């Protein structure tokens, strides 16, 4: 679907009518901070929240509630007649809705789907409510910290990919004529999150989605910093004693699987990422 790019000064019918129609049948992805924040609002552990209220191994909120708007099922956190049960901790996708965001050449671009403002379908009463500038809407929805942590996790995806490149482009592996590693990279981009989770194993899946960080009363940046430290420690433990060509190839594949799995949580497209990364790898001597 065609997207409409917005300026921060654009004025739109962004005052919510709170009918709850957006809480039915949507797709809400969760980065690790958002998952932990929702769990804190729910009064349970991140792992409990992941295992009860998410799918794709913690990457997406379940929409398995009562049917409502257009016969679609409600978000698992929506209570009919009351609204969102974890509103204070709602994810960035919910805070931005009906807007979305894209990162282009390091710049954040705000968009909405289609050429017609989305909320007019099913919520045309918003036309009678105050209009807001996009910038004011972002402030009202308190998106700033949530956007920062989303950008941080995008950077972590790239850091993991960079490490996979380090293994892949090791002179010993290049000189061996290895072709299997890039073959595996391409295959992984077409795998489901369940298949990727199986590849990376339970220890790494837990490390990526539910780090052992106390999220209650912790702001996003300290949470992220603690999470990165834990991942770095596990990376060192897992890959600090590589000696053979086979181990280099396995490390290049495993770490790229981590990057691709985490990329889904921040809305990236694994196929687009892997196509770009494979092109870069081939330019630097890797073979496919």
C-alpha cells in the first residue's frame, strides 16, 4: 500500500475518539524494552508476559481477545468497555497510531498508510475533534523515549550483523572457498520466526527477548544498556574460542540469525536486510 509522508508541521485529525477500533485486528511488534514494560504494567515477569500474551516467540502481541470492530479480534490487553489494560506502558506502535515511522538515511520520517487518513474509516467522528500538528501529537503521546529505544535496538541489530561479518570475512574462511555461510544467510531470511528461534536456541532466544533486567522503575536507556552488556557477555562466552573453519562458518550463521530474529521486533524486513548484507559480503570476498 502506498504511504503518505508527513511533515511535523502537518495538521491532522489526530485527537483520538477512543472508540477502540484500532485495538482490533492490528499487528503490534515488540522490542525487548516494550515487552518488559508491558510485563511491569501487568505485574508479571517478562517471560510470563511473553509466554502468555505474545506470539512469534515474544516479537508480536497476540490479538486473541473478543471479536469486535469489523469482526476482528481484540488485542490481548484490551478490555471491552474499558479499553487498554496497560495503556501507560503501551508500545510505540500504539502511541504512534495511525502514524508510522521509517528511518531513511538516518532521518526519521513519519507516515500514514494510504492517501486517505486512516482513522476516517470507522472513526469519522475524529473530524469533529481538535486537529493537531504531527509534532504536538508525538509530544502528547510521549513517544520520545520509546523512539530512542527503538533506534537503539535497530543499532543492536546492525552491531550483531557486523559481528557476523567479522566471522564471515575472516581470511581463513574466505581462503577456504566457503559458500555455505552465505547460502545459510539467504535461507534464514525466508524462515519464520519460529524457525529462526529454533536455530538460535532457547538460551539465545531468552537472552534477546527477556533479559534478566529489573525493568520496574527503570527507564528505557538503562534497560537497553544492561541488555547490551548481557548480550556482549554471552557473545564472548559463546564465540571466544573459535579455532576451525567450520566454527567460523557456524558463528557467522548463528550471529546473523540473532540479528535477523531481533530485526523483526523493530519492524525491519529480514529479506531486505539480508539482500543488502549479502551484496556487501560478496563485494568483500565472500562467495555464494
